[in-house]
């Protein structure tokens, strides 16, 4: 997996599909991956956003969550930029 920020579009996925995708990303995230940027949108509802916040807010690999101002993207911060 590449360095920096990994961006994934979760549009059209249900919560189970999103969990499988994000869990795989977390497993493969190497030392050069600082953030997972998860694009889920918000105009079709907030189920994915709420699911991501609830499921990964306390995940051992996730230091903190960042929500975009428009609410359509959640970033899982795995490590801080140095």
C-alpha cells in the first residue's frame, strides 16, 4: 500500500461491505500510511458515516477521526505527520 493518505470511495456499499473494505485497508496499512480517507457522502443518508465513526472511533490502530466540513468524508488517522 502506498505512502501518505489512502483514499477509498465507499459510495454504493452497505455497512458490511464498507467494514470488509476498511478492515482490509487497516490490515495492509504500512508504516508510510498516515491516514485512510473514506469517502461515503452524506446526501443519501448518514448510515455509513455513523457506522464508520462508531466502529473505528475506538479501533486500536486509529488514533483519531476527522470528519470533513461537509460531512461526506471521514479520515482515520493512523499516525501523525512528522
